[in-house]
C-alpha cells in the first residue's frame, strides 16, 4: 500500500507523515518512510534526529554530484540512501535539493 | 521513483514535495491514497483544493484539516477546498507538536498523549489494510 502526503509547504505535512509512519509501524506493519520533499526533514519528524537526517541527505547529494555510485536497482537505492529509524521504520531520502525550485 | 517502489505487503508513507509538482506526475496505479493536508489559511486551502482535484484522478483522497482550533476552522477548509468526499480527518492544533517541531524531535516521542498525535493514530487505523 502506498500513501502520499501532499499540501502547501509549512502545513504540517512532514509532521503528519512521520507520526503516521511510526504509528503504522507500532501497529505491526512493515513501513518505508519515503522523503521526496526538496526540504527533506522527514527524518526529524520520525525521530531519527537532525544530525542523522542531514547525513542521509548528504549521501543523496553525493550521488547527484557524481561522487557516489549509482545503484542499479530500487532495492539497492533503498539500502544506500536509507537508514533504520525508531519502531523499525525504514527511512529513505530521495529529494534532489540541487534541483529545488525556489519558493 | 514512487511508481518503482514495491509495496510487497509493506506500507510506503511518502512525504511529497510541497505544492503540486509531484502529484501532477503521479500516474494511475502508483499511489493508493493521497492525504491532502490543509490548515485554516487561505493559501494552504487553495493548494489543497487543487491537490484534491489532481489526486482524485489517480487515487483515493482523504482531506486532513490540520492545526484546527474550532468547528469554524473545519468548515472554512471544507468550503474552501469544495470538499465532497465525506468525513474530514481533523488534527487539532497542539502546541506540544509545534514545540517538538521546533526542537527537532518526533511528536510521537515528545508529545505522545497530545491531541495532535492521537488524531494521527486514529488516521493510521483508518488507513491500515484489512
């Protein structure tokens, strides 16, 4: 099942996504939390912490800059750009900050 | 990328980029549920109105009224979005959630018993596959 959270910036989207992911995991589901926002803060709302979230974003950035190896499969990407978070949620950061639209 | 991720019995929760960009690119079958979040402000309601219209073409849509302080807030959002999809998921304004955000903490850790987190827990129960 795939759920996406949408809305204007600053509306509480990320906070809801993070809390929802943790809750679904606590209820016994295997959960992948997928950060596609250009301001990737889902890790913070998940409870991964600001530092770890920034590390994951940096890994993603390195790929865009050609410093990290491209992963041939989606599964490879999940491992390379992901990290385990609280309650067993797997966090995956896939934002492309360098291509962020202003505003 | 969203389309390529396999569900395989798990639940994928995707935090989309702000605005409408990603929703416009979602194709049928790539997404089961779109949670469209609005708060009682004119701009967020306008974005939500468009998001609901776009997402309805490819997936089930639920409207979430966030940071709600009163019934009037809910009605403002319902009317502004021109929502005809039944119940709106109401997430009450919760100062402890706001504080957790400011401090870089997960609301579910910092304010687990507050009305904000409780409302999202209720939402999770609605979404869970049977």
